[in-house]
C-alpha cells in the first residue's frame, strides 16, 4: 500500500489479489508508471504481453520489499506509447507483441520482426481471426541486421545449424580483426506456436505440452504451470517437498552439464568427461526415482505425480553424498588450472548496470553482482522453510558464471538433503478447483526466473503467456560479447547456456 | 595437470559400459494393455496426443506416444503398464503396437549398397528442427564416457559435407525447414535420414500448427524412426549399430 502512495499519479483502480497488487491504468500512463516502478522503486519488468479477448496490455513488475505488481491497461486504439525508450528491458516483449498480436507500441525504436521469419506483416498468430493451422508461405523478405560499416569490418554469419549438437539460432557478428564490434542474435527457428496451441487446451494435455517447452527445464515449466492453475490453493506439504526435490535435481543436472560444457569449450577434456559422467549418473538417478531421465511427469496439478518410498529416499540421499564428494575434485581441477582461468577470467563480462537495464536473470544476473533469486525473494512451495545461500559474484565474466553455478550445485545438494529430512508421510495431491481469471506461476528455473501468466475463462485457457528466463538473458549476451574475440564466443555462449526452445516458444 | 593425472591413476576406474550391458538393460518402455483390457476406451481421451486406438484391438502408436503414462491411471481395470520396449524401425507403420501382436524387431531395412559404402563407421550430422532440447540432451549423452559413441566408429561431425546420416529432432518448424533442406542437400550420397523422438516421427504435441509440421517424413525420406520422448541413449545407440549391421 505504501507503494500506491508513492506512485506519481493514482491509477484508475486497484485491487489486492492473492498477495499481488493489480492496478488498472489508462494506456497512455503505462509508460510513466512502469518507468517509475523500474527506476525509482528498483522494480523489474518481468513480463509484458497482450490479451486479445480483453483488449488489454498486461505488465508484470516485481518490486523488492513491496511484492508483485500487475498493471492492466485497456487499449483505446491500435497502440499505446512504447515502454522501450525508458525501460530497455521492454524491447523484445514489444517486438513480440507487434508480430504476434498486431499491437503497435508507438515510437518503438526498433520495430523489426523478432521470431517469425519472412512472415507477412498483417498476419498475427495470436489474433482470434487467425486459424492456428494455417500454413503461411514465406514472403521472401530478408531480415535486416544491424549494420556496422567501415574499413576492414567483416560480417560473420553463424548458424542456424551449428557444428556441435545444440539448438538452432543465427549469430551475426561484425568484427574488425578478431574483436567483436557487434553481435545480433536472431532466433525463432524453433518457434512451434506453443502459446497459440495452449489456448483452449485441456489442463492435463496442457501440462504435457508445457513440460516440453524447454525440455531440460521441464520440471520448472511444469511447476510454473501448476502454480498458475492452483491459484494459491494449498498443496499438501509432502508434495511441496517433492516438487522442491525434483526442481533442485533438475538444477543439479543442468549445472553439471554447463560446467562440463565450459571445460569442453576450452578443450579441457578430463574435467569435461568427469562432469559428463556425473551428469549421466544424475540422469540415471532421475530415471530410477521418477521413471524419466529428465524428470518429466513428476509434477501434477495440485501436488506431485511421483512419490519417493523409503528405498528411493535412501538411494537419493546416498547419491547426493556421493555427488558432493565427486564434485569437489572436479571443481578443484577446473579452478586450479591456470590455462582455464586465463580463458575464463574477464571473458564475456556483463556489467551490473547493463544487467539491470536489460533485466538479466538467474545465474547470469547473480554473476554480475545482482542479488536476486525468486526462491528467496518471492518464495513458493517448500523454499520458505529451507536454509540456503544465494551465491553472488561481482565480475560478470565467464568465471563468475561458472562459480555461481558451482555454488548453486552445492546449495541444491544441501536443499535436497533438507527436503528429505522434512519429508513425512502425507497426501501427494489435493483437489484444486477449476481456475478462473488470472493465474501466475513464478519459479526459479535453472536458467533464472520463469514466469507463466495464464488467463482462464469458464475453466478454459484463453491466453497463455510463457516467459522463459532465456528471453531476458539473450539480449544481455549481445552486450557481454562486445570487445571479445570470436573464438571466445562459444565459451561465453556456454557460460550463459540459454534455451532456444524456451525463448522461441 | 599433474594432480589430474595422479587422481586418474589412483582411481583407475573405467566407466565405459560394454555393449552387452545396453543389450540387457530394459528401458524406454511403451504402454501396453494386457488381457484384462475389455476395450472400454477410457484411456483414449486421456492420451494427450491421441496415440491410443481401440479399433479392432487395443493399440498404441509409439510414434505419437509421449511415454507420459497418463493412460495408466485412466484404466478402470488396471490393465495398462509400461511393459514393451520399442526398438527403432525403418517402417513407420510398425511403430503401431497392437495387443497380442509380436513387437517389431530391431531389423532396419537399409539398402545393401548403403551399408557397403558405410562399412563399419558412421558420421552423423544432427539437426534440431524444432525440438524442445530434450532430444539434444540425449544425443549429447551418447558422447559421454559411459555410452562413448566414438568407440564404435560412430562420430558426430560438424559439417553435413562429412556426414553419412542426418539425425533430425523436432517436428520440423516452418522457420527451420529451409535450413534443414539446405543441410540435407549439402550431404554427399548415399545419405541416411533418421527421425529421432516423437516430434520428429509424428509432430508430437506441437505438430500441425502454423509454425510446425507433422514430422520429418513430410520433408525428407526417412530411413530410420527412433521412438521415445526423448529416446533413451540406448535406443539410439542400438539403432545406429543395427543400421551398420553390427548387432
């Protein structure tokens, strides 16, 4: 409520729902209000999207100390004053809104298409007039990359098919000699129409699809979806602990892969192989505990779908002890190698002001000195009862991201053990009433803060907005590589390890 | 560096697993109905990808199945279980598993001249054509020391020019189709195409929208279908070895 008093002008109306502050504002006031919350109250723009059925632009701003603010703004015309000029983090959201929904953020500095390739300008996949099965032919209109001109400037196109086994994306480097002058990341290759497919989808079916938005973050996505459907209705304690265990196991296997990947990318083969062995052991453990190597299907609406009996609990506890023992020598061999440090230190540094302006999240933000973690700042499920540290580094380089991930693995091992200690007999699932209105899922995925905003009407999903942490972090990588040499790009990219599928949807 | 060598000498552990072990382990199972099933049809709407049919007899299309298990609790007679292991096949229709009909065997029908050219080795180019990255996790797992793909002479190569096989994951999105075709056309002949995972076989949960197709077969001639969501590394490895006639 203090926050309300501090606003530069009063909103049309406000309402407190499930601990969130909902403000309705006129569309020309959206920009000054969001800008005030971000600049004066240190708020973070966490989502921005359009709801066609209600003709509303929704903005989600997380304000530390005050909580979650949802701004709803009904549009009077075809557009509204763009936020991007004052809140740079709004850039991609608004470009997405333009192509997907046909809403015009007025005076947007960069109104190029984002994820739809060679797509007609007047066709918008999220508008109700568009039949979702329409096959739209390519227009043949080439994408305009940002140009760097001058003597000796060379453009290097890379992708979408890469040398390694990674997801598809196009990187356009402008270089002068070795150093990178400019990078433009062009994504959208794995755009599968997820948001449109989820509209009108039955809830159990939607859960299976949501798990597959970004496969290696399947638990986090499923959890965010379940939170949105549950609408703060209580979930049994045992289920909360189990969800927490699965989410932390997901974080562990992801971070182990990243740590090994960074070693691979500097051709440091022994720790890379050791990390991949640890990761494979985790995947096998996942399969033994939940029946799926990537833990899919372990979370259910209203609780958990997989239980851990005594035998499995012992197995997990033993595995965590063993992992802890095997992990430390691995870390020592990476951090104790001067040739590795030489590659990682000062490479791909993202400054704190840049991280804040573009709104980095997760390990990327924490490595740049931004002390943020959804599990601690907006606790959900069992996290309130667990003791854990949020590792923060100041340097913002590859090594800082590596060390943040290393410490997060240690914390996650400890969290799994704590959850096992708390795990007492109890219900696995509770009945949840049919959702209605606005549901929010806010989860700390391995890559950072993950947001699902779901609008329900008569028990049906009418708009589903997914905001993967990678969507926030991709633009920050364009900045982090500047001045670095091209051969360091794979290492920087690996230290970020962003999801293409989660970004493209 | 010395410490690493010292540690490796001290541990003296070989983690790489012999081929026989993969052949024995039973994993990546598909659901199947037993004799208690009376074709009531309760499981049909429970399936998120409509993979189950009760026409004639109970059957599941392992090329559509997400292996999620949503059908199991839907059965009032408890007649469903994850009980059959589906191998890779070269004929799409044999992924439809029927009750009381023997499962397809892992026998890939590849042309003899292809096998002759390939010999005992295989170079693979992987293309993600819209996968959720679950399949990429498992392809990367193949290279870890436990599965150690390269000891079999199978290598994941950087360029399609060096590749004998195109391993495709994902339903083939609209935006990835041009790149997929370019990659395929850059490969020397004879070339094989493998569709890995439910999305690549049938489009999976994403297929049939403005943005995604219904699998690789719509775009390219597929030689090998590798079922799973995502397929277990063992399923992939056995498929690749069978393709080379080495099982």
